[in-house]
């Protein structure tokens, strides 16, 4: 194990890799027998990339994200995060995780929710305040510090949860369908803000979605996955410019990439019953 | 105005039905004895007079509401609170052991719940015993507790309070186990991604999430505590307390006194439940609860 980590460190430095998965596989033991959630995943995510994972439900995209976060243990292959094992990376607080729902604590004000990870890390009160202020600014929630979650709309709650993931300033942001439960208009708005935030902070983002336009609009790279067993069927480099206004989604270039994603999904039998 | 229509009116309507039924029942229950009295005295009263007599017996089988109300009023407001006839005095005696037992019971319940949630061995072994403890009739256990404790020199308030504890730890333990396990998986995963320690997860997530469960079970527990305190007074030969008052009333067929003591007991119970509910709402509000 130590060997693998050391080797991974060596290669990581060369390639500037944040996440490196080799022949990664995960089999869940369920009551109906084993289920292969991930099979033979080889993927390198480099610093500063915005990588989307797209595929139908059951393709293992969320599972892969959870493996990175040390919320699931792989049963085959290796994975390293910044040259560390997922567990070490978690202990080093190497990533922030945004869940499908905002998952704010209802008994905490927004600022105290954002400050939760900072309390757990044990930063000084002054440092906590400074970081809370900075991240609340970043997600445009200034003025809502003293509100409770139920007083905010769904979109604002999800922004608060992003602020919470950003608060302790990890370089890697893992986002699991964060806008899946929001309506189209709010979603467009948040997509725009997320892109701006990504450019400002220069973070590496892994983003799980099942929306093709969302994946194409946000990503520098799109990983297409397919189910039974969950595997990577295509990896698409985006040719879109870094500056992306919302109406870029009507451009021929955008549509061409979207078509390729759809082809990738079809090739993985994602449209079959 | 809405409050009057939606809350007060329905409650008052039910109260009136109960009082009416009570009067009818009192007449029915007291009639045989009254007929007996009249026969011996050679009286033949009219219906209205007869009903009036059944409702004003000094030691009726079933006291009428106004008799109980009058007795309750006299013994609550017209006596010195230090008088042995004052219901305030007896309520206070019972209340003090109720509160002590309730405090013990809540603490014990929380402690047990924390143990069950954190120690797998306790989780597997303790629950059946806790449930079994509540199937034993408290009336059978109470005298034994009193006798055993008296034998080792513990008398007075504590034995009575322990019977309250016995009844009140149960709802708190069950409620808190549920409450401490109420955080959903996403919140627990979130704490895991922060590499939060067990105690951080406990204090920052499990405890605040369990607060609504705590107050819901404390409402049940405080009422059970009062029952425990009253039951605890019966076998101890206690000279004071609502239980003692009930027992004395039954020795001397002072049915009106007994009913007045019962009313005092239910008033205390209602006040305690309302008080716990009120504190619960205050805490909920301070924790950002949405005003209902």
C-alpha cells in the first residue's frame, strides 16, 4: 500500500494530478447478491479542471465521487487524491463536498452553518468570521448571515451549502448533483455563478449531473458513464472557451459536444430499458 | 377571536357535555341511598326535591361537580397553605417529589439513550430489560422500593422520587434513542467528510437533532412522574401529599375530598405538561424553529 502511495506521489507531481484512479472497482454486497457499482475505472483529474460525470442512474457516478471522498471503500484497484489515500485526504481535509440536498442544519443560522467545518477544524473565532464573510461574499449571500435555512429559497440554501464546502479552502470541490432539485431558471443562474466562482478560486471541481446541457456548459472535460456495471465509456474534452455566457448553449460548437455526449450515452446502452 | 372559535369553544363544549353527564351519573349513583334514607324517614319528596337531595349528600357515592368544585375551592384558596387540609400544601408535597424524580428520570433516560446509541453491546442487551421494567405493575414494586430503602436508612423524599424516576426514565430513554439516531445519512456523511470526531458529531449534530424528541418525551415523563409520586405515597403511610389525601379520603369515605384531591392532581399534571411544552417551545424558537 505504501508503495502504491509513493508511486502515485511521484506521478502526481509530474502530471499535476489531483485525482488518479487505476483499475478502480467497487462491488456492493447486497441481499440480492453482489452488485458491481464501478468497474475498471481509469481516470486522472488534473489541477484546475472542471470535470463532469454524466450518465443514467446506477452508472456509478455518485459512487465514484463517494470513493474520492472516502465515503465508500473501493474493492479493486487504486485511487489517490493529491498523492494520498482517500482516507488520508479526508483527514487532511483535502476536499469540500456538496450533496444533492443542501443538508444545512436547521438549528443553525446560515453563517453558523457555513462556519460548521471551521468549528470542527478548530480555527480561532476571528479566523472563522473572516472566512465566513469571504465565502458568503463569494456565493452572493451577504446579508443573509443571521437567517435560518427555512427562511431561504432552495437555490439560496444550496448556495449556502456551497459556501460551507468552500469555507475551509480545500483545493478540490466534489459536487453530487447539487442543482438537481432546483428549477431550470435557478439552475441556469447557479451554473453561471459556479463557473465564475471556479475561475476566481482556481479550484478543481468534480461535478456529478444527469443533465447534458449542464455538463457541457460547465465542464472542461466530460466523463460519460454507463450502468451495469458502472464504467467510463467516453471522456470528452470541451473545446468551449473559458468565458462562457449562458447563450453559448445555442452555439453550434456547444451542440456538437452535447451530441457527442448523447452518442456516448447511447453507446453505453443508457437509452435502453 | 379566531382563537376563541377554534380553540376555546371546542374545549368548553366537551367540558359542558362531561359536566352534564357527570350530574346525570351522580343522580343515578346516589339515588338508591337517598331512597333508603327517605324511606326510613318516611318522606316522599317530589322529583325535583329528590334530585336536589341526591346532589347534596355529605358522603355521596358520586359527588356532584359543584360539591367537588366547592371543596376544591375552599381547600385551595381559603386555607393557609401550611394547613394540613390545604390542597396547595398536599400538591406541593407531591410536586416536590415529582420534580426530583422527574429530574432523576430524565437524566437517567438520557444517559441510557447515549449508551445505547454509542455502545453496541448496550444497544443489543438493554432495550428488552427497559421494556420489561415497565411491564411490572408499579403498585407492586413501590412498597418494596420503600421498604428496601428504609432498611438501608433512606427515607423521606428520595424513595418517593425514585418511584417517579422508575416511571419517567422510560419515555425519555426511548425518545432520546430515537432522537439521537434521527440525523439523516447526509448529515452524518457531511460530518464524516469534515473528519469530525465522535464527540463533535455527538454535540454538534446528534444532540441538537434530538431536542424536539427530548421535549416530546419529557411531556409524557413528567405526567408519569406525578403518577409515580402519588402511587409512592399510597404504601408509605405518608401523611401528606395528594396520594395520602386520596388514601385518607377512602378510609373515611370522604368521597368529596378524594375527588377534590384528584382534581388537584390533574391540575398539577396539566400545569407540568404545559410548562414542559412552553420551555420546549422557547428552546425550539432559540434554535431557529419555524413559528407554527
